[in-house]
C-alpha cells in the first residue's frame, strides 16, 4: 500500500514578546489563531514586515 507524503507542519510565526506584553487582543502571546486553526502574528501589536512600518505607526 502506498502512502502520500505527509504535510510538513508549518512553524508558527515568531512574535516580538516585548511588543505583545500589554496587548489585549493576543493577551501577550503575539500571535492569534485564525478560524482555519493557523497561527498568525497579532495585527494589533506586531509589525507587518510587508508594510514596512512598525506596529504603532
């Protein structure tokens, strides 16, 4: 019996915990879980690298 390739687990993003410390959305974790069950950086406290701005700007 042949088995298909296992999907490799994606590593969760690495948040800056110093920025996340007082965030009420992610509760200090720096990441949030989407409806699909995936982790993504908190859009309230973490900078978006594609945007080129910091989280406060």
